[in-house]
């Protein structure tokens, strides 16, 4: 994938990014600015994050910030006017929040996605890229279940769109390193406060991907998408206990502590949480294909023509693909990955939150300033 390919894909295009102030949404926006789009509309419901993002990006003339919620069908319709490409990143992504507020997750992840699809149908949109989660594979929690249904809505839109030219596709992400609500910022804050570091279970395995990996997958899928597919990046897996050990060893001295001072407390699995993650179920794998960088799952009703649409892809082995099935990153490899993402810097608490594109709430600011 070359720079010229992406320039050809996005140059002069009018682009809408829902959830555009989130970790992945913002990274997509920042990268898109390198490819000379006509305009990027950043759609989200958080005015504070929009204010901070506009400031950080020097009020870039090609950015438009729109306050709104995908639950509001009329608002998303107005935001969609004249748009060529949509990156749908908005959604409820926190497992416990969705578990305890299941219909709120339905309203955002399911009804919100359908609102977006119907808005797309009223415009001459070229491509819609839905960013989902690996928790949609064999879901055991509300978040994963609502994201799976959103995937199915996006895939099925290809089959009732009539003569519209829009191509709909979905992407499954693993855990994006340093994203809001992910374990890495949580572990960092706990280490900064001298512990304890709380973990569900140190033996749990998870897929991890960098923000740049996530954006690269989104753009590659945008180019390859032909309708209804689910793209899943081949991601490294790690053990949470190893991640914690690396973070304590490297961050504790930067905050003035001996690593041996930081205690680790195991608190057990949260409601709906699995001890491993899946990216393909056995049912998915029966029809899925792969290349060197990703798995491609065809829509359920794609038929036999699918392999001919992606020359060079090969069938995957028919089995379940979980984070326990892959070689786990060593501690030195985990350290290298964290350093590459700038997640082992010893800045003070406020600066580290800003480094991770987190806008701290007022209570966090008060606490940090009082130290």
C-alpha cells in the first residue's frame, strides 16, 4: 500500500468520520489530512474533545466539527449531505457499561448504525467503513452482541441498496493500545499512584494493535472493499501479566518508585468478559480467506464468487481463531511495541493523558494539579 494509493483514494473527497474525536476516529482524521481531501466532517457528541482536537490541529481549514449523536436520525442525515466516504467509528465500546446498560448499547451501536445506513441511502456516498471489534466473534457480552448485529446491518445494506453504488464493509479491531478505556492508560495511572495495579487475571490473553496498525487496516479495507466483507487484521497477542510486568519495570522508576514496591491485585473477570479473545469463529472460518496481513470474511450470502473478487487470497483452516492459539509476544517485544507508541514516557500525569489524546475531566485535573 503506497502513499500514492491513498492519495488517489481520498484526494478531493468529502469525508465524514463519526466518533471522530475517539482514539481511532481521531487517528483516521489526522492521517486523512495527509491525502488532500476536500473536507473532513468530525461528528461526535463531546464538545470538549472537539475543542481540544481543533486546537491541537491548529484549526485546520479542511476540518468541520459537528456536534451530534448517531441516535438522532435527522442530525446524522444533515451531517451526511454531500459526503463521498464515511468512516463509522461512533459506538459504545466499554464492556461493563454496555453490560449494565444494554439497551443504551442497542440504541447507539445498532439503531445508530441503522440511522447512518438510512442517511447514506439518501446521499450519493461511495463507501461506508464500519469499525467494529473482535468481540463480535462469538460474543458473550452485550457490547460484542450489538457490534455483531451492527456488522450484519452493514453487510445486509449491500443487498437491499437497489441501484445505489454505495459499498458497505466492516472491520474488526483488537484492543487499540492507549485508547480510552483500555488497560494501558489504567495501568499507567495505577503505577503513577504507586499501585496496586488491578488486573482481572494475569493469564488472560488479548490481541493488541497500535493506532497506526488500526488506521492502516481501515485505509486498506477502504481500498479493497467490494461489499459486505469483514476485514480483520492479523494482530499480535500477549498475556496481560507480561504487559503489567513490562509497564511496572519501565514506568515505576520514572515515577520515583522501585518496581518491587508496586503490588499487583487480581480482581477476577468482569461480567461478560472472556479469558481470551476470538477473531474468527469456526463458522466464520469455513468461508473466510486470508492474505499475509488480514483475514477477509465474506458476507453470509456472498456465494461462490467471493474468491475471484480477491485474487491471491487463500482459504483459512476451518477452526476457531483465539488469542490463545497464536504465539504470544515476549516481554522484550511488548516493551518495543509500547516504546514505539510512546506509552513508556515518564511525563507527569496530566501530560501523559494529553499524550494519549485523553481529555481529562475536571476532577482528574484537580487531582493532578494538587499533587
